[in-house]
């Protein structure tokens, strides 16, 4: 599995190196030339399309960063005017030129074709040294040297079989180095891109205000829907059973002297109804806020949830304290929804849940070996989690290629109370 992952990371690095170099050079040249030709009038027509192409390419890199390395790069772009005609075209150009993200994208293209290319080309080059060293050691060095060639293998000068054998050994060392550095270098490439493609502080604040406004509306809608659900469950469940119990007790009162046997049967039925009503009330309370969550914290609540699953769930918890009650509740129900999806839709046989706190973030990672294909746009469950987390400025990240595995990561910024243990 590790070999496959390393080779996959190497292939992706090669793709980024070759296609990225060509795309960055072409797009940078096209964008800069279009901007330079704006005074001549030609750039007014071409610059908006060139800059939009740059944005499309940057967004594609953001997608790769998340899917391939789990590096999140938020989109910083401000909305463009939608007015049609020539005036709308000019307005879009003005908006693009005023947006700081446009100039950061162009800076990123320069970095991507230099430092980014270097980081991307290193893993495949390290891997390719190994077969070339083997080829040299198998005798290819001889005709090269006899023809007067001056062959160097990295820092080894090939002059005979001994140096060729040393080259093969060095190639094996390079291959091992490439094996261990392929994924870190790929992630380093995306981390470098994030430094320039990430929104600046001003735009980040604007996006946060926008997100909090949207999630506040979602939270209000969710709360209203939750209240309606609770009212409906109480009306159709426990309340109906309690009404029936009251009627049964009235009948029992009338029968207790003239038909004790029938009264006993009705009393037994009333006792059964009371037990079912109590069970329904407990389930309802658990759905609102599980008692174990309030009493023992998120770690034990997730462990208790895992025990109720019909498949093996391994839980690892590393929490030195308790988060705020609303944060714990949001994280708990996120885990509950993800585990339910793993059982119902992913056809998983094993699930792993990791709960920990680092860098001011409560993080929950749920991994299953199911068929993959999880997507927030395909159902309301994951979308509901996303909205619920948004109220806390939290993030839901999903990596779920077809065929699996699926990794769902929840991040909620919060501090822990050191007085309690999770």
C-alpha cells in the first residue's frame, strides 16, 4: 500500500511538473501581454478571458491540493459583474484588475513555474535514477565510454564497471529517497501554492463575515426544523401513548371491582405502554443531546456511539480537556451522521475514528474501507453537517474516490477546558 501511495504521489508530481510548467508559462504570458495591451484597446477584449483562465487554472490546483494532499486553499475571488454587453465586459475587466487576488494569482504562476516545478520534478527524477543506474551497470556504460562519452551519474563519473555498479547502488538510494519524499514534496508544493492563493487578511475577514451570516441563517432554519421535529415526535409518539394510558387507567378504574381479571390485563398493557413511552422519550432526548455526552464528554460519547454500530469501529481519542457543550454536540452529531453513512451507503466493513485537539482545532477524522463516492451534493446528511459546523466556523472535508477509502475530516476552532478529561 505504501509503495502504491508513493508511486501515485510521484505520478501526480510528474503531472504537475510537466503540465503545470506549460500551463503556468502560457497563462502568465497571455495574461501579462493582455494587461500590457489594454492601453492599445486589444487587451480590453482579451484580458478578462485571460484572467478568468488563470482563475480556472488556480481553482483546479485548489481541487488537486484538497484531493491529493488534504491541503485546503480557500477561493478568495470577489463576485464579478454580470451585466451584458460591452459595458459589462469593461466592468468585469475593472473588477478583475481591482481584485488583489488577480495579482496574487500572477505571482503564484511565477512561483509555480520555478519553485513549484522544482518540488514537483524531484520525486520522478529520483525514481528514474534507479532504472538508469541499472541500465548503465548492465553494460551500457561501455559503448558510451568507448565512443569518447563523458558520462556522469549524479556525482559519479562513469569510467568502468566498478563506477557503473556504484551508479546502480546510488540509483537505488535515490529511489528509496524518492519513495519517502514523494508525498511530503507533493504536499510542500501545495503548501507553497497556498501561501499565494490563500485570501489575504482583508478578504479572509470578508469571507468569514459572509460565511457566518449564511450559517446563522442556516442555524435559525435548522433550529426551527428541529423544534418542529421534536414537537411531531412528541405528538405522534410519547404523547399519544400517554393519552392511551390515561384512557386505559380510566377503564381499569371502572373494571377493577366487577372484572379484576380484565383490569389486570389492561394494567399490564398500560405498564408496557409506559415502558415504550419512556423508551421513546429517552431516544428523543438522546437525539437532542445524549446524556453520555453531557456527563462524560465527547470521547466517551463517540465510544458509546461506536458500540451501537453494526460493524467494527475503532476509536482513538486524544483530548486533554472538554470543549464547549455546543461544539461537542456538533462534533458528536457529525460523527453520528458519518458513521450512519458508512453503514447505509458505503458498504464498509471497518471504520476508524480519530478525535484529537491540535493548533486550536478540535479535529475528528473518520475513515472507512467502503466503496467511496461520498459527496455533499448527493444527500442532505453531509450537507446538514456542513451547515451545522458552519455556525462554529468549522470545516467539513471529504476525500472519497470511487472504490474508496473515504476520509471525512471535521475541524472546529475551539479551546479546551483543562479541568476535565475527554
